[in-house]
C-alpha cells in the first residue's frame, strides 16, 4: 500500500498537525507492555480505594455502596499549598498551587471498569460529575474544573480500582481556553456550533439500501 501522510487543520486546537500513519511501521526499540488479562477480585484488602480500607493519609474510606468522592490525599493543587515559595527568577513566574483536588470512585467493586458498569451506575456517576462541577465552579477561587481519568502503569496510576480525578484550579488550562475561543469564533462566523452536525447529511457514509419489491 502506498504510504500517505498529510497536514490537517485541527479546528479545536486551531493549528496544523501532521498525520503520518505510515510511521507506525517504523522500527521500535522502546518498551512494550503486555495486556492486563489477570482476574481481579471484587475487593482487595491492600487497595486504598476499596470500601472500609485505610488510605496512606490515615483516613478510612466509608463503607460506600455507590459513587464515593473524597479530597485527594496527595493533591497537586490544594488549600494547604505552600505559601513560602521562592521568587521565580527572570522571565519565570510562580504562585501557590491552590485549588482543590478530589478523587471519585465509580463504585465499590475493585474489578470493574467504566465500560462494564451498569447503566444505572453510569447515570449515578454522571450526576456526581455534574454536582461536583456545579459545586466547585460556584466557588469564587475556582476558575476551571477538570474531571479526567488516567489509568494504567504507563501514566503512573497503577491502581485498577475504577476512579477518576477532579482538579479545580484558579486558572483556566490553556487547552480549554483555546478550545473555547475556537468554538466562539466558529459560532460567530457560521451561526452554528463547532460540533453541530446540521450541515452533515445523515447516513451519508452508510446510505440506506433500497428495498427490493
Ligand atoms: Zn479497590
């Protein structure tokens, strides 16, 4: 097959990116990880996210039976962030990393994934995200709420217990700022949202088959 690659305009990032799929075939000498097919128990005594268990901070998880939210014991932003930071030299600037960081457990079962939760459990999780977003964004010191899931050894989150994190910061992350700006510009220029599909013909890639008579 002929190798193809091209530049594409990224409408959210508002910049050109290069798509070079043929490079998947290039020589690779880096690390590869095996699939995690090991059977996991529904409860693990050594897991700091399972119900009833101790966390490293000394706190004890509630005997929860649904979605469970608590303040991150090892926050990257928090009200206790050091205030006595050194003045940044030259062109650099710094400030206390205040804000709030929380952990959201999707449920008590250690061995589930988001994709394997029941519809009711996912609905409960979505309602929790909404409530957290509203509560945190209503605080005067919070300008941005990011809810995200990192999962796996390669991103430094080896605990498979289904959970995500929330960062509530007093600044807006640059990625979000650019995406919002792109959306506002697109709406002003076209009259419809960037993700609005009105102008895309439905089922254009999969036209209905004509019925034989
Ligand atoms: Zn667990």
